[in-house]
C-alpha cells in the first residue's frame, strides 16, 4: 500500500515520547520523522529541550530536581510552548504526525498531554523507550550528551557526571506506562522486547512496525552505483547491458576500495537482479544477496533510448519530467515515487541490519541516500551520484556522516541538469 492510502484515514496523530534521559528518545523521534517524510507523510518533531534552552541554555542537574519549583515551572512552560506550536501546525498546515519529544516520565504529565490531544481530536500514540542496559546507557551518555547543546564548551567528564545526576532526578519520579486504555508501544532495551497496546489505525501500525525494526548500534552503509555500462557509454537509459571495459576495471578495484573503508568488519553485499550490478560486485569477497526491489527505475517505452531520442520522440514527456521529476512516470514505466514505495522493505531491512554494502543504480541510490540524509523529494531526483565512487554513510544520533571514496577510473557522466536540452546548439 502506497503513501496515498494514509490520507484516506484523515486522522492526525501525536506521538508522545516517554523515557528517562539517554534512552535514545530523540534519535527515535528523528528517525520516525525521516521515515514518514520519505513516504510523503507530513511529520514534524517538537523537542521540548530546544524550547527550554531558549530560557535556560546550560542548566545543571539541580534544575531537573522535582523539588526545584523554578525549574519545574520553566520546564512546564517549555512543554506548553512546544505543544502550542504542534497544535498550531496540525491546524494551519494540516500536519499528519507530530512528535512531542520530551521525557514525559510521570503519569500526571502524560494525562495532561492526553487531555490536550483529546480536546483537539488528535490521536495520542505513546512511545516509551525503557532501558536498563548499562552499556547502551553509557554509550548514549558519551555519544549524545558530550555533544548536546546543554554542555557546549564544558569538560566531557564533568558533563557526563552532571548528566548522570540529571538522570537520577528523573528516576525518583519515573512511572513506566501501564495503563491498559492507552495506545502505546514500549521498546525495551531498544527493541529486544516490544510491548504493543491498543494500536488502532493503519498509520499507527506502520509507525510501530518501523519502530520494531530499529536498532541504534553503531554500523555503516556503503553505497555504489554499478561500474560504467555499455549503455552508459552509448548514452542510453535502462536496459540490462554488460559493463564497459572501464566498468570492469572498477569491479576489479572495488574490493581494494572496500577493504580500505571497511577494514576487517563483517559485511553483506546487496545487488539488483541486473547484470551490471552483479558484474560489479563479482570480486567482492563477502556474502551477497540479490534484490528485485533494487532494480533501476523502469523507463517503460523509453527503455533503451538516449535522452536525445526521448526529447525528439516524446517532447511533452521530456518537459513534464523536468517540471516534476519525482512524480513523473515514464509511459508504461515508473516514477521516483513508485521506486520509494518498492524500496520500503529495503529500508526496513537496512534498519535491522549491521554493515551493508549496496551496489545498485542511479535512481535507486538517490532514493536510499535521500532517506538517510533527509533530502526533500523535489531535490532527490536531481542529486549527482557519479560512477566509480563508493559512498560511506555512518548514521549518528544527530544526523548521518558521509564519506565519498573515488576510484581513479574515468567514466562518462550520466548526469543531466534540470532544463538542460539535448539538442545541439
């Protein structure tokens, strides 16, 4: 079922994060937004910490003590401001999924948010990240909080100590979700156990299914287009051609480039069913899997043609594709939106896995890259993804780091800029 189906439900959902600090709540919240946006569902995160920082930029742990009335008042004020903005967004911009990212560790605070949701006819979905795995908690404290805006310019050891004390203040009042009448999902130790209660709509079940596939262990994803193909050299799109001599040279050098970046970590390689990706991955000494979902965007009637031939044979289509490349569907073929829909199982599987290398095609790589890098839909089909380049993606708490490793092997450019005619001047 594609993104269009979500709009038929005509409901708005408020995802209310719950959990102690250093439990990966903000990372989970950001991932939900990125996933839903990629599927064309309007989603936005409202992080209470960002609102609180406007008035209190660098609080100490005492600020979060339950007996600190001033701190409690300022934290409540930040939560009110975040909720106010969220419901304004629901109303004025017709948003579909708003994420209220805060600790929400007491029943009293959750009842207050629940009450506001009901007044606005917005469905509440609680997402609790419950964790007692000390290694995971320490990793989060070091990762996130030494780079948190709350501790900018402070000694990392002092920051970690202060943050530990902040957590203790929350632990004193923490009440885990147990109310049977609430719609919630409880992730225990980042998905090693998942408790689901009263999930009521299709969209909620999709969010829950996504959350069940997440892990936040460190890992990397490597992306590469196939080596230069005969069709690339001839300027033709689609098809199932073999690699060119330079493409074959890239396939021979790819194991060396990969080892430089991967080292001796375990790795699984995914390719499409087309010859050019399998020929490219031929010499990689890792386990390999073939996915039909990774095949290139289907160019339909234009398959095997050059851009010049498309522009002269189908001038209206050529112009329509330039005007809205994401939505444009080749006659008898696919659009970028269609590719995103068939890639959804790939994204789910990627979230479950450790180190993966994907050898695939230009349009498919653009869609996968857009998911990890949060690239807007109108921009993703115009991204430049050159041949003979290995791209390393490293997902982190506050975004994804990218490294590009170029092979010293020339290749044609298959990139065409928006509005660029193929006609000779």
